[in-house]
C-alpha cells in the first residue's frame, strides 16, 4: 500500500482501486474515523474512475499522529492537500462520504482553486451549520415504521443517553442507516465496530472544528461543479437538509437516490454509480425530464443545425460514437441515454409511449424543436410515435430498423433475466415485449399524421425485423423513402460508411 508523509510528519496510507478513465477520484471515508475498507469499490464506481482511497490518520494502514488533537476535522484538511501534492495533481476530483463530507467541504473552502469537481455523499452538514438535530432524526426514521424490525429498534433508541458508549449507539441506530435492513446491510454494519477508531471519532467534530459562516463565504470562490447525493430514507442528512447544503455552493446539483439510506452503494449499487459516473465524465451532461434524470452527450458547433441520435433497446448514447463524430463536423449532435439505459435513471414506467414522451420532453427541455432525429429500433418507434402526435417537434426523421406495431405471431414468451449486471433495467425488456405482442392499434393508424420528411432504413434478409413491415411503414408515412442496406439490424455499426452516405444524401 503506497504511503506519503503529511504536513505534521504523520505517515498516511492510501489504496488505488480500479483502472477507470481520466484523472483519479480521491475518496475520503466517513465514520467518522472509520477504516476506508467499508467503502469497498463504491458499488463498482471503479469501472468508471480510478479511486484513490485515503486511510485517515490513525485508521487503516495510516500511522497515529503524535498530537491526538489533529484528529479534528479541520486539522485533516492538510492531509488532503498533502495527498494532492504527493500525487502531483494540479486539481482534483474529490468525494467525501458522511462525516468526511465535512472534510471535503472544508478542503474546498480552503483550496477552491484545487477542486475540479466535488462529490458529497450523504454528507452530514456540520461544516455548513446544517447538522441534523435529534428531533429531526427521530422524525425522519419514522419512514421505517412499517418494517418488522422497527418496534425493537425504536425501543433501543429510548435507551440512548449521554453516557451510552459510541459503539453501542452505533449498534442501536444501524438499522436506520440503510434503505433495507437485509443481510448485506447487516454484514456491512457489523464491521463498523472494529473499523472505527473510537477515540479519534470523538475528537473529529470537536469544539472549534467548524466555523460555518466563514466556510460559506469561502465557498463563494468555488467555481467547480458540486454533486450532492442524498438517500431518500436517510435521516442524517435528510433530502431537505441536503437541498439546503446544495444552496451553499455556487454550482451544485442535488440527486436524491430512491429507497436509499446513508450507505447508498450498499442499498443499490447501480443507482449510486450512475449519477456519479455521469457527473464525473466531462463528455456527459444531464437534464431532468418529468422527474427523470437523463444523461446525454453533445458535440459539434453550438450554432450548427441540431441532430438527435436515439438508441435502441439495450443500447445507450455511446453506441452512436462513430456516427456522432462524423455528423459533428457540421451539426450539433445530441445522443441521450433513454430512461432505464446507460447513465440515466431507472425509474420504472417503461414502454413505447413513455419513451415517446421522454424524447419529446428532451427536445423541449433543450430547445431542440424542429431538430433532425435519427433513431434506431425501439428509439425509432419512439420517434415516429412522437412525430405523429407532435409533428412540429421533429424536422426530419431517419428510422433505422424500427419495429412496426403488428401483433407478433407467435407472441414472444416472457424473457428470463440473465445473471449478473445488465446494461439496462430488465423491466424495459418485459414491458416492451408485452407491447410488441399486443400493440396499441392507434400506433399504426396514426402514421399518416406524420409531416416530417422521413427516411426508413431496412437491414435486409439478415435482420430479425420483417422487411415487409418496413415497406408498409414507409408507404403509410406521407412522402417517406425506403432504403435497404444489407447489414442486419444494427446498420449504423455494421455498415457505418453506407449508413452515413445514405443519411447524408437524405439531407444531413
């Protein structure tokens, strides 16, 4: 494990996890003063970024300081700065969890020019004067009142007094710290007793650690973006307190993770990772449409004609990379991840009508009415359903191998979910399969309402889409043109050059 010497001569250790792209993400563990092992790989965030996880002084493999007073939060700011200098980084991406959110905040206030981006995960807001009171905590945990473990856990709270040892306090309150008090949460919580340096924890929030008014003033100089993650069921901080914290930063975004508690990567790793990965990726932006956070990528001149690339089921916006790169020479190219896919939220509520409405909301939110839409498969169906309902939203339309809503014969059986992590929410598959088996007849009958010039691209005999259906679709859309490229279902990848030549000839 690599080590370095901090400002007062104490030797500190850190571990490097993952081989993600870009600069490392420096991670500060909370507790306070808990061995960083409890963070694990932060739910698989290592797939996106390399994590540099600091063992706070006196914890993990780091040495005890000569002066125990340096366990206080504000006196550990120098440790973060020493780590930055040791790594040779001019600016850093910094993540702080829980109590260490205060440390990350104090570091940003002291060294705003050193922050590239700041992520605060269920951060207790003492540094900003936004700590949770006992009354607020007691009220917040009532969200668990219907859980079978609640009566016993609630009775345990009544036994806590000023002389209750901290390990016992943690044991009593542990069930309230997770979105689900299941086996994984219980195992994670049980490790805390041996991971926390209790005497250091008592000193962490010690008198003089925080001067909230001074910190808030200093944060006005912070130009870096800030992401604040709150758990829907977390009692400290509650989502309301997290929103108040977000207001203390010049450029902050709040994301509330549904069903999550104080350790959201334990409750739902995928839901935790997605907003952080999107936030840290310089090529990804986000927009909220009807309460759903959508990730998208954009390239090309800002004043160029807009084109929106809409992916198919199981794909995401990155699948258009080659096409986007070519079109960006003379277009402003947008490639969203639809709900349930990629780095966008997975809120449920899937179906072709939902994707239609989401695409419309995306176009309106970004001021893209009249844009050209190039859409594949499921995304193509969403595009032509939108074009027939709101003709003014789409200027031109390219439909690559979209489904045509004739009932499937024979119908598709209910698909069985594969093992392991997936690139999409599996409910997308089951819901859209059911709609393909028994589609709404209006989805076919309203095709003549489309006014956008339309190009239908068919993949030929190697495609699973009935080619006669695509011919029928082109005949029903007024003025539509049908072109066959013998390349199967994913033409923009399998026949990239031909695909681009055809859509260029169409007017892109």
